[in-house]
C-alpha cells in the first residue's frame, strides 16, 4: 500500500496528460492536491508542515520559474521590435548548398544557442526550415529534437543549477556529471535528425558532419565545465558547432551564405535594423554572464556565496536565493539595457506586455507546482519537529527501497527512463530533476552506486523528454500553421528518445560502480 500511494500522484498526472490531454499546470495542480492529501492523511505529515514544505518547493522553483518569466519577456520584446526577424533573415542564408551542414548549423548549433539564451527553438526555427524547402514534418521534428542536444544547459544552465541545489553542492562541482554524457548524446541527436530527413542513406552520407557536430558540442561542454563556466556551456557549444560547420563548408569549397534566398520581407527586416542592434540583448547578457561566472574574477564568489540571501522556510535547510547570480536577473537587466538599441515605441510596449503576460504565467506556474510536489515527496513523514522517525512513512524512501529491491545493481539502467517519464510529465528537465533526484540518490545509496551520476542520468533522461513533449511539438506546428501534423512526428520522436535514453542508460551502468 505504501508504494502504491507513493506512486499514485505520478500515475494520476500521467493519465491526466495522456488520456485527458490536460495542460501541464492544471494536471500538476491536481497532482499537488492529491500528494498533499496522501502526505497528510496516510504518511502522517502534519498539514501545516506539508503546506510549509510546498512553499519551500515554490521558492526553490524560482530559478526556473522566473527564468521562464524573464526569458519570455526578452524574446517577446525582440519579436515585437523586429530583432528576431532580423536574426532569422541571417539564419536563412547559411549553408545554402549543403543540406546536412545546414541541418547541423540551424538545429543543433543555433538551436542550442537559442535554448541557452532563453529563446525557444520550436517557436523560431520551424518557419525557417519550411522556408528552406523542408516538409512540415521535418520543420516540426528537427527543432524539437535539436533542443535536446544540450538541453541540460538551456536557460543558462538552469537544470544544472537546480540539480546543485538539490544535492547541496556548488554548481561548478556537479556540472561535469552531465557534461560527460554530452559527446555521445549530442552525436546521437545529430544522427537522429539526419535519419528523420533522409533515412539511413542521409545518415551514412552525413556521418562525418554529425560526428563533428556532436563531438564539438560535447567536447565544449566538458571543457566549459572543467573551467567552471557551467552556465555558459550552451552558448559556447552552440557557437562552437556553428563555427566548426562553417569551417567544414569552407574546407569543402562550398559557399557559406546565399542572400538570394531571402524574400522581400526578409530584405526589409535586414534594412530596418542592423545585426548588432538585433543581437544587443543577447550580447549584453553574455557579457554579464561572463563577468558573474568567470572563476578568475571576484564576482562569482560575491554573487554566489557572499550574497547568497538564504531564506529559511524549512528549519536547517535554507533556500539560497542568490538574486544577483541567477540568470533571470541578468536577462531582465540585459533586456532593459538593450532598449536604446531596440527602440520600442509605446504601441510596441503595449503589445509586448500583453503577449508576455499571456504567455509567461502558466509555464512558470507549472514549474512551481512540480517543485512543490517534489518537496512533498522528499519531506513526507516528518513530524512537527521536522524529524523523520520512520523511513516507511517517507515517499522517497518507499520508492527507493522498492526500486533497489526490484532492480538491484541494474537500477542505473532504469534511472534515465524514469527521468524520461518525469520530464514527459512535468514538461521540463529541471522539474524532472526536482521530482526524481531524491529517489535516485536514495536508491543509489542502497545499491552502493555513485549517486550523483545516477541522479544526473535521470536529468539527462528528463531533457530527452523534450523530443516527445506534446506541448513543444504543438508549439512548433503552430508556428507554421500545421497544428495536427505534430501527431505524425510523435511516433518517430518517441523511437529516437527511447534509443538515446537507452544509450544513456548503458553509459550510466558502465560508470555507476
């Protein structure tokens, strides 16, 4: 009974998402109420404690929830001022005579870069792919799959930041647990894209560019983590892929750009704004991110440690807000400092704020809800003195004990798939990390495995869930007015996600002991 009730919230949320096709925030809210009742009535956690724990979860969600809020504000402002149209016009001209390189540059390189900066590849790239002559299926699938090449380092590394908070270690010391997967995962992503576009024939033809792309992205990820620049990994990897592919084109004797492909609308966008003005929010953001995170400068220690701003909701376990280090703060600052370059008028401001308020609330709410659920799992069974006297009354311990018994030393094979499930349910890798990290750590301890690695593998699986996320695929379809076509993408995306998760599982098993 303990195990059934511990798993009940996850099962209910999954059923609501799949059978009822309910939005993630609403399904999550129902799941939170159910979890609260189970924790209170069955696992004997005082109601006040359970509510307090939920509040702590909401506070812990701020790095991702506010990142969603500020990044949506920035990208909406850039869209309404024409900055995105100017950037898109440039992207369209890249690699006109090499389809394979074009796929790598746009969907892995630029896709990773956009995701790292807080933009959404599935909102920006599908129209570009369609304009370049790709089918609607490909235009929907590739940006969604490319999103996962370095999903862990999206939103300036928010998933890694969340992971570091849950395991209680500095972000610069845990990033390498994710980075070590990246060369293989990124290469698999690149190969999967080629398979979707042209089957095995295109895959074999594009084997070298795909290997170069994957190993570049993964190698840069390892290097950036070694340097302590974890939050800038996605930016560096995305730029690195673009540069390596352009060098590959140059060595192949093929043209790098062809402006002839541009439409009248694209040419108007290029005339209306310089590339420097269009990129100004991201350039300012990169500059501040470097200043704050560079280990050889004093700002990291100052913003991460000295100004940690601990907020104690759970006794003895303060949540460190770190306002002046968090990416969402600098996204807001960079957006404001870029205003003289973007020059939004009053009408643009009005439309921007209207669209931003409509777009940001529900995803931010979903993140907060799933973090609250995760905290209820972690702290269930504690009494009014905040002590856990009976491990059988803790949902994490119950699931971990059952997992250890069921899978034993084979659990490392299972952890990435559980992360995939959590990512599908919650809609984000960060939320998947919040939901399953405690269970992974407890299970790993019981079987004598490397807990941080297994927990990180669950995060990787959570990131791969983006491939099969109905919300992301529908978002991509909507941008090209092909809603309904995403249903054709899901079967092949599901196969790719399972194959790559299986690869991740094998790697985890090899490294876990």
